[in-house]
C-alpha cells in the first residue's frame, strides 16, 4: 500500500468512525432523557389506571379512531423490558471502554 493509499484508507475509516460516534452520542443523550418518561409509563402500567383504561377499551367505551398502543397487553411491557435491556447493555459497555 502506498502512503497515499494508506492515508486515503485511514481517512475513510476516520470519517466513518467520526459519524458513528456522533450518532451514538446523540442517541445516548436521547436515551438518557427518556428516564422520566419511562418511569411515568411504568407507573401507569403498574398502577390501577392502565387496567381501568384497558377494560374500558375492551368494553368499547373509547372512540374507534383513538390511538391506543399503550393499551396493548404487551406494548408497554415490551418497551419497558427493551429499555431495561438496553440500559443493562450500556453500563457494561461503558465499563469496557478503553481510556486514552
């Protein structure tokens, strides 16, 4: 590999890595900011209001065009589980990052 080829190759790697790191940094900031919203959804799902709303929906008491993904039996549960799984993955990842 010539010096120009080497520089071109590594410049391409640098550009790719820079872009991915910036996107991940933004995604981690976005993910971090979700914590209060996740806590509120967990309170709703684990409290009596979700069951009341679910039963009212089953009884046909809400308009047909009302968006109600939060009332799907698995929707919030899966979101909370996915959130926790990602959170669990981020902590060990952080512990394994190499310091320069």
